[in-house]
C-alpha cells in the first residue's frame, strides 16, 4: 500500500494493479481523519482528471464520467473504487481525494492500473483429421486465473483429437467471468474429399441434340479446386473441372460417368476419391422426366431410369430357331420389340409371293410355333407388334426348308475331299514301303552274288571236257581255226544267262548240266 499523510489526514492506496480486459477491477483505498471532521465529498482522479465524485447527503450526490465506475467506500475510512468491464482506455494512474468542511486532501501517490489481454493460441491453425490438438491460453497478468474454453459459444476441452466437425473459432475465458475472454483463434481441420457426387442436369429431356451439364460436388477441407475434379466416362478421362457442359448431346455420349476429386490431402495413402457412377442415356425420342424412377443407389452406381413417353413399338425383329429347317422338324419364330407401353399384341403374316404385298395371317402371339415343317410353311414371314398407341410391322424374313438330299449334297464335297486325302496318304505310304523294301533286297543281292573272272592260258593237263573248240561260222577264215585257243571260265547270274541265251553269238557254245546249278560259258579268245 502506498500512503499519503498531511497532518492528521492520511490516504493509503493499492500498489499497481493488473487487470484483464473485460474484468472488474477494485482499487483498494483507506483514508483517515480527525473524528471531529466530517467528510462532505470524495472523488477519484485519473491522471489529474476527475473521473467521478460523490457527496454525502440525500440530494443527488455523485457524478461519474462512465457508468462503469462505482464507489464502494464510505465517508469515514473506506475509499475503494470499482471499475467494471475494464477496457484499455481505463489504464493509467488513479488517485483519491476527500473534502471536509475546512479542507480537501488528495493522495500524493497513485495506483497504476494495467489492462492486459487473454491470448488464445494453437500449435497449428491447420491440422489434419486425426491429429492431436492442444489449445493454450496466455494471460497478460501474473495473477493465476482459472481458464475455460469455448467453440462457437459452446464449452469444449482444450486437448482433443481433431475431427472435421472441430473446425471453427475458439476462445478462452476466465471461469465464471465469461466476459473476460480472449480474441478468437481459428482451427481448420483438413480432410480429403468426402461424399463425392456427380449430378446430371439439363433444361429438358435427355434427348439427342439437347444440352446436358455434369457437375461434381464434394465435401473437403480445403475445398477442391476447379482443376481438382476429373470427369470419366466408362473409365476413360473426359476432362477437368467441376462443371462439364455438353451443348449438343448425342447417343454416343451415353454411358456411365463418374468424377474424381483431389485436394492434396490423403487418407490411408489414398488421395484421389471417386464418386459413384451415374448413367447417362441419350434417346432419340422424348422422355417423361416427371415419371423418372430411381432404380438403385449403392456404393458403386446410381442409376436413374428414364421412362419413355408413350410411342408405337420400335426395333421389331424376328428370330428363327433353328436356323436350318428340314422336312418334318419343328421350328419357332419369335418376335421382339422396344415399346412404351410394352407391346401387348403380336400378329403373324406369311407371304408366299415376294412381289405381293398381301400376306396371310398365320398366327398371333409373340412366338409362332410350327411343330412339323412342310413345303406349304415356306415363305416370307413378318410380325406386327401393337400397343395402346399403335402398331408397326417388322421386316420380312425368309423361312426356307432344306431337304435331306440337299443336306447330303452339301456334305458330299466334304466327304469326297476327306476320302481323296486318305487315298493319297495311303498310296504315298505304300510307295515308300515298297521303295525301302526294294533297296534292302537289292543290297542283299549285291552282297551275295559276286562275279569272279579267271582268264589264263589253257593247261595241257586240263580235262577234255574243259577243252571245247567253238566252231567258227562259215565266214571265218581257215587261218583262224588252226590258231591257239584260250578258254575263260565265267560265272554268270541266272538273270544274265537268260539274256545271253537269246543272243545268236552264244548259242551253241553253252553247255548245260542236268544237276549243275551254275552255267559255264566257253569263249574263244583269238591269239594276238
């Protein structure tokens, strides 16, 4: 306490006081006077400017510069001053004075009032979802205070795990003095794109030539930028941007579309997130958008089924089963169509003359059955499909019968071809077998039949049977008869012998033995 004394008058004030902005401050003050002196007036001053005075008595007894000032003292000894909702303008030196009938006493010392702030702080203003958040509140005054936290006016803890809903503005305050609060601090919880959706909107029915706009949406922090969206059709990239207009839609634009969102924030290693697929169907006729039915909405695909406006059947076609019909077999003809409402009547016609436009009605119903095919059943068939709007004919299809002979003639070329191929293969195999066998036989004969030739001058000791003079023909000269004769013994194969037997030169010079296997040919060798 700081005091001031003048004679018997004394004022004692608080030491310097620190107060948080918004709080209430009380400056303690005591004064003393002689008991016989009566205090008629008290006042408080801020830096030599009176902020208020109070008089004793029942008449209007005070005047203050602000309603926030309140005198808590009395006119005896207590001179406390209360300042509510302290603001920075209230900071300064405060002093007290009082007056009696005879004099006025002012404290020669003052109390310094400091106004400070509560400051809220967070380690990082942007945190990823799942990270820990710790909020810190700092007081400008050294006096300890109890702190509470608020988010958007609701009390919260100052230590928690970040969730996307925790994004907001936080401030701290003095417990039970919520007016004493800090300036707000923003906390932004970052998370990757969530609830990615693709919408298809158009000013009218989705028909050829109309305009269609595909728009991507997502919930993300930070928000996905325009170039963070990608559009795909049937898995193929179409373009970037959250909005893709198609001014002149065509049937080839039909397909399943989905968009992909990215904002540089990942979750479990994934940073690109897809919407569910949306089916775009482009029709050549108008659609009743008001009666569009929602078929499914699951995690993978969202399908909206546009209902066609009533129209006559289209795309009428006939299928024949089986494709090849033979005499006596059964055959069915099926008529199919696209219609809204569905076709409820089918009529069958047969025309035996292609140049005639008149057909004979042969049945009704979507399926025409012929249990046993005959010649009279052949012809051009068409079906007429009808619904509540009208009817339309299919194109004509030919129902022709294939008989067994024709089926056989169709199979004959294949059978003949297979037979010829087998014959050629057999001939080639036999030829190779014969050729190989002949070579082996020839080789064996060549090894067993060796011809030896021994030609020498005749010996006088040779038996007479080995000496035989081959007579010359009458054309030979006598001189040749008396010359020396040389004989040669030659072994000749039997097949060569047969060739020699036909030669006139050797006839008469061949001697056959009844029990001899080899043949001996004697030849006359003329002397040199």
